[in-house]
C-alpha cells in the first residue's frame, strides 16, 4: 500500500543583516620593534661586513634600531611553588643614557658594577640566543654617532655592527650547552690602547682592547671563547665586535673557542 505523499511546508531561511562595513580588528599588542634588518642585498652586505673598523664602512640602507626588552615582572611566588611559571630572564641596564653624553678618557674598570652588568647581559644573550638581551652590553648607538666620522653612522651601526653581533650571538648560542654557567671575563688591560681621533675614521677617541675571554663552566669543565673587540665610552667597556672584526661571509663567528680559559689577545686593532 502506497502512502499518500504529504506536502512539505515551504520555508525560507532568514538571513542576518550584513553591516555595511565590518569593524576593524584591534591590533595585537606588540612588545617591541623588530630586530635590525634583515639580510641586505648580497653585495651591500658583503661590503659592509668586510669593511671592519679599519676601512671606510659601506653605506648600507637604514634599518630600525633594536629595542630594549621589557624587564620581567616581579613575582611573589615562592621558588618551586606549584602552578607558577618561572620569570623570564631580563637584562640589567648598564649605563642608561650615557651614549648621549660626551666621551671621557676614564680607563674602564673590570671591577665596576657596569662591567659586571654588561657581561651578565652578554652571557644572557648567548645562553638564550636572543641578541636583544645583550643590547646594553653593546656599544651604544648614540655614542657611535659621536665617534664615527662617516656620512651615516647610525646606518653603519645598524646594518654592519649590530647585524654582525646578532649573527655571532647565534653562533655562540649553538656552541654553549644548556646549563652552562659564566665564571669570569678576562680583559687583557695591558693590551688596551687609546685610539686617537682620526684613526679608523673616528672623530672621538676611545680605549680599545682586543681578545677578551669569556670563561664558563659546562658539564663540569671550564671552557671559553673570545670577544674580538671591546671599546670604551665614559669609562665602561662595551662589545663592538663579538665574534670577529672581519669576516668572509655573512655568517656568525665564535672567536677562538677553547678548553680552559684560553689566551687573551693578540694586541692591536682599533
């Protein structure tokens, strides 16, 4: 027996009205500006990195300066308390605002709080692989503007010096194992020299020392690598070339890694 077909009630789906324009999404919070530019065209980058401090730097295109990371928020939680996250590592300010002040002939001390803070920041950058955490240990941009007698010191700082530093921090990070601990930094003070204005395209003098050694303990053994070049500003040592002064390619370099403390130096350079 065939059942009679029951007519289905016609219906239409009601559509929601579409607004004339959708509201713009709120921008995501951004904690900092991006790192220095990114890779330059091959010819310009090679010229900039190969120039070092001994020759007239190439004029690379301008790129944004790295920003200082925000300090980690304070936590009142007890160490090891359940359900709490460890605070992120944060760098220590070295000499805020000093780069905008005039240079002095004060010889940098390795016993000062500024030196210890700078080397702690450098070590933090290496162990995290984040160059921005070492920004306060790096020669200040404002000071470099005063030092260099070239058309655009800021562009040279960003695209040559800072860019090379970021590469070298990455290389050192790959060398150092998790859990390594900083022991000391050896600065060969006897090799330091005052670089007078006019040398190395500079308009302001500064103290320079090559071949400092970063000594650390890893898996129960003491090891080290070098800092190619430290220069001074107002009595504080800053990194200006980390892995190398000159390089054959746009790649990170670790300066003479060694078992034990290694050998500082050699003297020379600017």
